[in-house]
């Protein structure tokens, strides 16, 4: 049995849920509450699973895997159908780069632990935290829109006619963008990809509002 | 011909240099000065190559690839020997997760653009910027040390007896850790891996101090 530890609103856990749904691979969800009791992810029991004290953590027979993109590549290698990356090598690199533009250069900057540091250690008010998030998400998504324009977008999804790693990263990041009130009108390619994704049951069932720990 | 645009001190460009050296694949280096004239990476000429305005950007026949980890996976797929990832799927996932723990959760937080924002937009003094970097690098590397302890480290390198993606990310991050004065004495596994790497010409030749744009 595969156990996925995550949090309903975590982008990284949301990515994994979409990927498992697209593959049709069943998994058991175990919620880790990032706010309750100072953060369950910081307790020794969870750190034993993931020393980074971040979600998600995937438990498979005798092994623990961390980092959402590594988990999704593992899933794609162990369950190749349907593929989550293009076949062409340059296209694979572009799809991975798009995913990493989100997973490396947007999401970590607006993550809970960073906002907590800005608030607690640097004493910044909520308005500064909100502006911080809007800055990094807005700038990052604008670059993603340009990356899609350059790729030419031959299908309904980011890199072709079926959803893959890039789409899996985009949809949770746009969910987060909505929470922070980012204006997406100048990003028609991103919002069209999201519409194509959200029409699929694999994406719909992974939505934060439909998780057992949703608040 | 392969052209790598980067900056001598950029961790992400440093990773690519190591990977190309390990593969024995020749490339032309084109420096992009991140500080000169407000930052060459922000100019339209460079944004046309990488809309993220970040280094590196790789130019190959008719294609432009971005994001260091995507570039390194592309290199590993197009030039499989020597491999940069373990063969075993769980091990591959652990090596990728280690690389991403650095590339997603440490490096982007101490990157130039984030420090510029803290200084210019939030008016924070240099001491706060230094503490910020020490916090995220120190916490992140401690988790990396724990990830290596758990993996058991069967060889001299992070995940085996030859260097790969994890080592390629670790060495530049430790270079940066030294710049910010991080105490590495509680991280004996990381420093042992670094010593094994730095004994190799591929790593030595990629060092920031040996680049044409080094200052």
C-alpha cells in the first residue's frame, strides 16, 4: 500500500494527488496539519519520515520518498502509462523546466515557513506578506506564460494533448495565486490550460476543497 | 555547439558546468553579469532566451533550455555515460529528492533577487540578510545531512560510488554556505562528499574561481 502524507492546501501534496489520480494508482491519504499544535510536520514523528519537515512524504513498502517532483518522476518510472513527460528530449526538458520554474522559483518563496519567518523573525505585517506573495507569484507566472508562448503549445495542455508534469505543477500554483488575489488576465495560456485540466476527474478529485482534512 | 549562459558565482550555472565536465561534453561559456548595469539577466536580449531572467540558459541547435535540473536531466538522457542518477528507482527518487531539497528549498531563498527584494523593498539591513541566508542554508543542509544518513551512503559520494545529480547540487550549495559563514562541523557526511567531489577534475574545473568572468 502507498501512503501519502500531506496537507489539503499544500501545493506539493496537491501535485502528488493529481499525479496518482492521473495514473490511476490508489493511495491512502494521511493528513499532516501544518498549523495545529505548532505544526505537526515539525514533530519528531514526522521528521523521522521527512527530515525537511515539509509535506509530502510518500511511504511505500519499506521506503520513504520525499519532494513532490521526485515522487512524480518515481511514479512515472514505476507506472509508465499514461506518461507524464513528452517523449522528445528537448520537449521533456521544457516540460521539466516549466515545472521547476514553479517548484523552485515560485512556490518555495510563498511557502508557510517563509511567511512565518517574515512575520515572526522580521516582524513584517500581513500587508507586506501579501505583497511579497503577489510579487513572486505574479512575476513567476508571467515567466511561465512566456515559456508556454515560446513552446507553441500544440495541444490543450501545457506541453501537448495530454496532461503531464507541467500541468500538475501549474494547477496548484494557480489555486494559490487565486488565494493571494493575483490578476491572471494577462496570462490567457495558463488559464486555458487550467480550464482543460479542471475538466478532468483526476484534477477535480485532487482539489484542496475535496480532501478529508479540508477546512 | 552548446552554449551555456551563466555567471561564475551562480549555484545553478555551477551545477551545469560540473555536469558537462563529468560527461565530457564540450560547451562554450557566455557570461551574463548579474550585477553590472542593473543586471544583464534582466535586459530584453537575455529575457528572450530565458523569460525568468535567471541563469543558466542553454542554447543547442535551434533550442533553448532553462532550469539547471532540467538541463542536467536532458544531458543525462542525451549523453547517458557516465550516468548521473542511480539505476534503482527508489534510489533515483532519493537522489532527485536530495537535489531538489537544495534546488527548491535552499537556493531560491538565498538567491540574489530575493536578497535584493529584502533590502530594497523591505528596507532590511545587511545583518538581517545575512541571518536570513544562514537560517535557510543551515536548516536546509541539516536536513540534507539527515537524508544522507538515512540513505546509508554506500559509497564516497552522496548516492553511491560515483558522482551524480545530488553531488552536483551539493557542492555549489556548500560553496555558498562558506560565503555566508555556515558552520558545517555537524555535517560530516556532506563535507566528506564534498571532499570526494573536489578531488575530481570535473568539479575542480567548474569552481567559480576558475571561470573567465570570476572576480
